[in-house]
């Protein structure tokens, strides 16, 4: 039984969640290259490679300019005037005059020349100016030496005498003051990176943002200056490491700083990673190593050293996603799936104007999908699936266990995590004009699907099963002529199939089972020549419960798709799976079904289909519709009805025969 709550906007009811059984994540991640929305060549994930024009358009943006700031230095002070002594009455006191060096000059009788002048070396003004000039030159030289010394890469520690108190201190000693604290780096990061009013002054020493700054200032072997072009991205990556407990990562997380006050002498910077697809052992660099950040594991950079991608899949990442990731302005690809992330998706991700692919599936995220995410109009892949009902377990570096089955990993309390929420397929969905893969399944998204979904003209995959979507399937969805997979099963839809579904000429996989469906199978469905899987089974019927705010929804074969299976089913020669059980379908199986030579699964039990299995269908047992090969299954109501009555269906080639009334199915030997 499925419970449902009221959807106030449509006056109907929608399903609520019951705690699921714990199940480990076991879904292979498709390979995803970056994509060009104008290309018609799609891979299995609905993404293709960008062309050169796309890359040039992103490269032309350049590197974000650092924030302007004053250089640290010493003010040039003019030499002071000579000291003058005054009396109490303000009168100048006469002082003795020193003998002039010329007093010792022995005058000789020469002819007097009224235009003659004494030699320069004997000129009092010359001597005064010369001394003043030498003083100024010396002062300037001293200032230059001090400035160059202060700007050197290596930290200059200020030595201070610490009074001996007789007893050693049990608390950690504060980091020594260095010139790098006044180098402008802190101001650069605070003004250019921190979000949500972040201020280093108000942060505790164990705040990941503060720890990342301390690492940049004191521990980073590169010792970047405030005007280094890579300062921003290196700080953001350091913040990611501290925020997501990199010491607990499966691959390449070890580094020197253990806590905000504890360091270890960790000199190994190489790490080995086994590639999942090929089994090859790859050499990478650990995070927070002395190498450039583009060499760290999972960091993808362009030739100019700008971070374009982050791929840390299944690496034991734990914690809240830091919003400062959005400050990687040229990031195109972010894949953090298969970890133990919890909390919400940062709304700042919507400002990532170059983001093409966002993969966060298989974590323990919760809360509403932020409305700002629709601003990322270049997105081609959004995968936030599998936040509800999955158990991914990780262990923090301090030994604490985290399980994504529980809200916030169960660190605070054991409350079931129901995944992401919100009306994600509302009016704004049409703004994702470049979207090719939209993966929302296994969450608690709700609301009606808007007609604007038909504006996603490049959409290839729409997987929205196991949510709380309600209302009709909009007719606008039939404008998605590139769509290959439409998964709307296990929701609270109350709808028939759109009559123009045949316009979706690339459709291969249609699943609308476990909804409150009605009506006949549209005639145009038989025009879907590429269709491989058709899942229409287990239509539910919902009734109100007196005095309660939810509905009782149960599978009832008297409600659901009606009518017959038409002879045009023979046009669907690529069919592999046809699952129709628990619907009030009638009539017989047409002989034309024998044209479907790829058919491996056929379920027509718990329906009102009568007659016998045509020989053309039974001949498919020699191909894929054969349980002995471990591939095919053919279910029909060929057991005695209600144990004593004649079967609804006669079948000599069924793999399993079912009782139409009791629903019991037994393999037919």
C-alpha cells in the first residue's frame, strides 16, 4: 500500500514516502565527455564532445583579474631639519660655531679678481648639498633592501623573547607572525572567493575556509603571491580538501596538515589509482602536495592551467558541499557522485555560467533543488538521482561512521533521508535549453510537469522515476523528438498517454508503470519504430481514506490501460521487453508479434487477454524468449483460474503460468 498526501495546487493527492529498505548503490556511471548542444551525435549519456568554437568561446574569457590592493612597503620619509634651541621666551639661543676647515688655509699674496669664486670643495653650500644627497641615497637604498627582503618567497619569522614561566604549556603554540600575513593574500581571498558574508576574522581556527587560508599562507610549498593567477583556484581546491575530510578519501587524500594545529612529516606526493573501466594503474599526485594543482588526482585543466573539471567519483568524500566551488568560474565538469555528501546543493551553482555537466548522484543530499540552478543555462547533464533509499557508508578520519541512508549521514540523529525535493519540472525547466540528460530518479520531487519541458529540444534522457510527480503527462513532451528514454514510473501521475506520442521518433524506452494511468494505448505508439522497452504494468487505483489526509493506492487490474493490442505491434521490430500485466486489456495476441524477433520479456498476466499463444509467438522461444537460456520470460494467465476454473489463456510456450485471480505464477516445465 502506498500512502499519498494532498497536492493543494491540483486538488488531488500525491504519494508520501515510506522508509525504504537499505540498499547499496550499484549503478555504473556512464562515461561523460563534454558536449556541444548543437551536435546530433550523442553517446550513451546524451553528451557529445565540444567543438573547437565552443572551447575558444570559453578560453577567450581569460582568467579572472585579482582584486586591486596596495603593495606593502615603507613610506619614504624626508630627512628632518637640523635641531634649533629656543629659550622659554621663544628666542633663539646662540651656539658656538665650529671652525671652518678653511681656517687652516695659508693665504698667499695673489692678485685680487672680483669675479673669482672659491673652489667647489671649499664652498659651504656645496658641502651641505653633497651631504644631504648622500643621506637621501643611503635612505632610499635601505628602503629598497627592506622592501625586497619583505617580498621574498620564504617566510621571515619575527624572533621574540618569550619569558620563562617555569612550566611547559599544554596548549598549542600560535603560528608565528610572518610577512605573508600582510602580503595581501588574505584580503584577496576574502574579497574574491568567500561567499555568504564570509569573514576570516570571525572564523574559528578549525573552519575549513580558515584552514585553507593557513595552508596557502604557511604550508603550501609554492608560496603564491597575492597577484598569482592561480591563487583563487588553488585556494578553492584546498578548501574542498579540508571541507570534505580529504584525510579519509579512498584515493590521494593524505597530506601534511592533519588538523588546524597538527602537522606530520609527510613527504610522499605520488599516489596510484586503479581506473575502474580499464583496470589500469594510474600515477597521480596527492591533494595539497607541492605540485601545481592541475596534477592533483581528479583535477582536469586546460593547457593554460585553468581548472575545467573535477572528478572525484566514489572517493569517500564526506560533508557539505562548499559553495565556494562555484568560484571556479571556468569549471565545465563537476562529478562528485558516489560519495557521502549531505546537506543541500549550493544555490551559487546557478552562477557557474560555463558549467556543462553536474553529477551529484549517489550521495545523501536533501532539501529543495535551488531555483538558481535554472540560471545555469549551458547545462547539458544534470544528475542528482539516488539520494533517497540508498546506503553509502564512509568513515571519517576521526573514526565516525557516516551512512547516506540517514539525513546528514546520521551524524546528528537517525532520521531517514528522503532526498531532494521541490517542483523541479515546473515552468522554469524550459530554461535549460541545452539539456541532454536530466536524471532525477529516487528523490522526493513533486508537482506537475509543465508544458515548457517540450522546449528542451536536445533532451535525450529523462529519468524521473520514483518521485512524487502528479497530474497529467503534458502534451508538450511529444515535441522531444530526440528523446530516447522516458522514465516516469513510480510516481503519482493521473494521466493517459499523449495521443501524439508517435512524434517522439527516437524513443527507445518508455516506462509509466505504477501510476494511476487510464485510457487506451494510442495508435501513434505503434509508429515508434525504435522502441525497445514498453513498461505499462501495475497501474494503481487510489481512493480517499475517510478522516485522513492521504490516499490508499493499490494495484488493481480493473483500472488502467484498456483496449486491445493492435496488429501494428508487428511494426515494432526492435522490441525487447513488453510488460503489460495488471491492466484491464482485452482481446487476443496478434500473430504479427512474431515480427518482434528481439523480444525477450513478455508479461500479459493479470489482464483480460484471452485465446491462445499464436505459433508465431511460440517460435520466438527458439530465439530470446526462452528461460532456459537465462534471457527470456513469458508470463500469461495459463493456470486454472482461482485454482478450479478454466485458464484465461492457453499457452504451450509460456515460461511461467499464472492464476488470473490469485496472481500466483509457477514456472512451466
